[in-house]
C-alpha cells in the first residue's frame, strides 16, 4: 500500500516548531577559475545536469549588471547575449574543493521569469545546491 509515503509526510508534525534546518554548507568558489569557450562547450556537452529550476526574478539592477554581481562572488560569465526577448548567460564556477560548475541562465525580459540549467562534474556536484541558492539570491535583489 501507500502507507510509507503518508508516514513520511507526517514526520514534519512530530518535530518541535523551534527546529531549524541546518545551514547549507558555505559555498567557496575559486577566484582564479578559468575556462575558455571551447572547453566550456566541450564540458557542457559531457557533464550531467545537476539541477534545473525556474524563478520569478526581482532584480534591482539591469541584466547587463548581473555579470558584475556574479563576478563579485566568483561566478564568471563565459558569454552573455540577448536573443529575441530573452537574455542568456553562460556562467561557470570552480569550487575551491575541486570540480566544475556550469550554468545556463535564461531570463525573459518581459516577464522577468528566469530558468536555469546547472551542470556539475569532477566533484563539483556537492556545491551545486549552494550555487543554485546563490544565483537565486542574486536574481531576487
């Protein structure tokens, strides 16, 4: 039967309301990460998707300034361009512990809806949730 799923859903009620989820591991990205466009393309073709998500952006800056905001956190822009009504970013980052994170970010300029595809390899998978959280945070302010 489906009893297990129902039991799992009930677990949340048993926890005291003061329970705080543990903080996500801090994201530490290398400031010296480097990747050239052919390497980016090659890795993008090989690496598995680690996460995809959509977010309604609430940017206080223009999309042109987003790359600088990302760069300040060591998330580097490989390419940026507007195609039709959407702005496309290809970003990459290297966790200090090793590995590689690649991110395709598409923002619809009229609706402000962003969709992201994150790929990770070489041990970078562990940092993928933290990178997603960071980028979402940057798109919401």
